[in-house]
C-alpha cells in the first residue's frame, strides 16, 4: 500500500517576547532568538527579523538546490551561499510606508561538486520554480539575482 503525502501542512511558531526587540521563538523542538543589535536597543542574541528572512532564503536555496540536483542527477557537492540585500529601511524607521522593503537580493552560490556550468543552470532554473522563499520574495516584487558557479 502506497503512502500518500499531505500536500498542505500547518507550520507553527510561538514566541515569548520579554522586551521590545527580543523574541524567544519555538518551532517544533527548536528554540532560537530573533533580536535587534545593541545599537538599536536589543541584546544582539540573534538575527533581526529581516536578517532571518534573508537567512531563510539562503537555507531554502540550499535545501531545494540539493533536492533539485538529486532529481536531475547533477553533482553539486556542498554549496557555499553568500547573500547581499538592498533593503529599504524607511518602513522599519516608521518614516514612510514601503511596498517593497527587500528591493534586490544577490545570491552567489558556489558548488563544490563536479557539475558543469550548464548543469548548474538547470539546477538554478528548478530552484526558481520550487524554492518557497525565492517565490515569496519574487512575487512580492524583489529582484533576485543568482550567480551559480563551480568552486
């Protein structure tokens, strides 16, 4: 008998927020902190919410990139991913409502495996189709530039 996987599942997070900047977040059996740097009144014990969003994109690119590479039979080895974001801070500074705070994100993805440049482009195209964080940013209007390369 084949097992049918659910196509929609709930994602849950809860947080205790002991200050204006610090959220002690629980997801599954994990706990971590979202915080602001000390110069903004935080304790700097974790990434800011906006930093966490970029980190989530990096992590998702890794996970979905590896899944896509496996599906395509492409050896990407391990990935190194560097992200740079042009972030419009006017909204978080409460000076002006901003429709597109994450203006542009550049991802430099370096694969350590034996994949060719053409194979990496196939993986990149699949990642763009399936990475939920990439889709979230793109559909919000963020320009994402990806540079997939071999080590």
